[in-house]
């Protein structure tokens, strides 16, 4: 009788344990330890005697046949771009994001606008609810089928009858399979149902779009391995109090992860935003102190973003510092640089910083605009509206170059800015343009020019 050997593995961090425990001792996650078969009686052997009779043979790379890849057009250009040119047949795409951000809306809109037979399976909303939402977002695809079901075996039954070309699942956490005991949303259910969906996708060459919930750290709820199993991981993000949403690829086996899509949530669903820069900059009548425009890059896309700062005398003993959409530690660093290298007394001041539009920026090129906004508010000296900034600020108060500076300059020029401040060390080719490129090397240079 062949005896199988089992061990207990944490599904979160992969640590092996000798017995079952409620909490993994390594990563401190609860309920993640699962028993798995690790070895059959016969020993694994790489020698030929035990090799299986049939196996794939390696091919020379030049001999591998490439079929012309067809991709399903996701209609939405923003989504097509993020996916690297459409949906690849047989691929499995996972879409994550905060609750209420618009994941179901996006998927339903995609399902309704595609010219294919789509099966939209929801475990979260009733058919009537989905119908009401479909009416809001319009462009009805007559061939879009809606199913409310959470059992994968029943879903596959429906698939056999209807033979859809594309499958949408809302959401993976609501699914359960008959072959696993635990409740829907548990690690083993998520892993097993995903495995079934992947098998289905690969065997029938049907693309599957799956919505996933995220946990409080912001990654997709369930085992980390889920992200490894799927072909594409998309993240839908934005501030729920603002209408802008950014769709980015965290992983893409069929394209770059540099592209990003920008949408606006309206009463009639999500709309693509073609010129985000124009919307992100607020229109003002006069010059106000404390604002500066940064030429940033989000992925491959240039984006002009407005930075607002408010510097005021601290009422309490310890001054407050707060930043929305910008790293607070980085703000503190910039304030320290201004204090030490440029002699501005900000130690006893409250500093509030805000990136407008509810967008979080981690492009270091925004640093210079942060410096300018803070100084402008501190000195109560408005910055002309047609000035823009793109540079990183170093600890010595030096202005450092940033990547793709020409792309930033041309975006600023396109939007009618007259001056852009960049680092002296940027390589900018001299060509005829309507924008004046001002090169600076330290914060003192900046102060000398603006304040
Ligand atoms: P939803 O897609 O249900 O979010 P998720 O699936 O990520 O949890 O979107 C929910 C929000 O979107 C909801 O609060 C209302 C808003 N919304 C609109 O503003 N306009 C619309 O046309 C739709 C359908 C939703
Ligand atoms: Mg939803």
C-alpha cells in the first residue's frame, strides 16, 4: 500500500509546518495553513528508466512557430492599452481594487460594449440589479448573458450550454467549488476555483476576466499565489471622493506594465479621459500663492499635476505636517532640506500638502513643484500660472535630473505653459519650441529666480 506523506504549508508565505496551527508562526497570518501531499511512496528520479513515455521535447528557438496573435478588442481604448493591445485568447485577467471604486461597473461596461458573446457571472448582485446598472451605462450588447451563480460546477454547466466567447467573474471571493469543503472566500476555495478557471481558459482558449477584492494592505485578498497564477493583474485605483480612476497593470504576461488608463466615474458609468492634464489643473482667475504645476509621468504617460501647499504658523507646540497624494516622509525631508540648505524657518510652521484630483503620485519629478508650492505659500508669493516644474530634489538641496524630460517638456508645451524648470544636468536637445526651458542646479538658483 503506497503511503503518501503530507505536510502543512502556509498558503500566504509558504512556510512548512509539522502540524496544523491556527496562525502561521512566520508571517502571523491566521487560517492559512493547509495540509498538502508532498511525496508519494516512489522516489522522484530524473533518470530515464522512470521517465514518462510521452513528454514535450524542447525546440530550437528559431523553430518555434508563432501564430499570429489575435486579440479580442476590449472596445475601451484605455483598457486595450493597459492590456498591451487587447484581450489575449485563453488569458486570465484579474482586476483588483477598493470596494466601490467601480470594478463591477468597468467589467459590465466592457462586457456590454464588446461585440462578442460574453457571459457575465455575478455572485454579488442580482440579475435585476445588474440590469439596472446596465441601463445606466447604456450601449447594450444584445449577446451579453448575465448569470447569478457562485458554484463553479454550475457555472461550467451554463458555459457548456451557452458557449460564450468571453467569461467575466464578479468576484473570485464569492465562488466555491464542490471539491473543497471550506467556505467561499477562503484561501483553499480561492486557489481551487482559480485553478478550475485557469484550466477552463487554457483548454477552451476563452479569456476569463476575474474581479478580486483587496485586503486592507491593498493587495488582492487571498493567497499571494493567485497573482502568480493569472496572466494579468490589473489594479483599479483612485480616491472614492473624486471621480478620477486609474487603471494600471501590476503584472502583464502579454505587454508592458508601463501603460495606464484614466477614467472618470460619471452618473452614466465610466468614461475614458483622453486629456487628463487639462482636467487635473484647476482654472483660476488670478494667481494664488501656494500652488505649482508639476510635469509628472504616470507609467508612460505625461501628466500635468497641480500641487497645493499651505504653510501657516503652528498653533500648537508641535507643528502639523500632512500630505495627501504625496509621501509624508518625503515632504518632511524636503522641509528639512529647505531649512538646512536654503535657510527657510519652517520648523515652527504647519505644512499641508495636497495633490489635486485625488491622485497619488510617486514620481520623484514632482519634488520641485512641492518645493515651489511650499515656498510660495510661505512667502505668500504667487507663481505665474504658466510656469511648470519637473525635477527631483536631493538631500544637499541639489536639483536632480529626471527621466524622459523631453516628453514632460512637450506635454507642458502642448498645454500652453511658457516656462518649465528642470535640472541643469538634463540633456535637452535645442529645438524650436514655444516653451522656455530654465535649467537650475540648486534650490538657491530657484529662490533667486522666483522669490
Ligand atoms: P461598483 O462598480 O459597484 O464598485 P466595485 O464593484 O468596485 O465595488 O461601483 C460603485 C460605485 O460607482 C457606486 O458607489 C456608484 C458609482 N457609480 C456611478 O457613479 N455611476 C454609475 O453609472 C455607476 C454604475 C456607478
Ligand atoms: Mg462589485
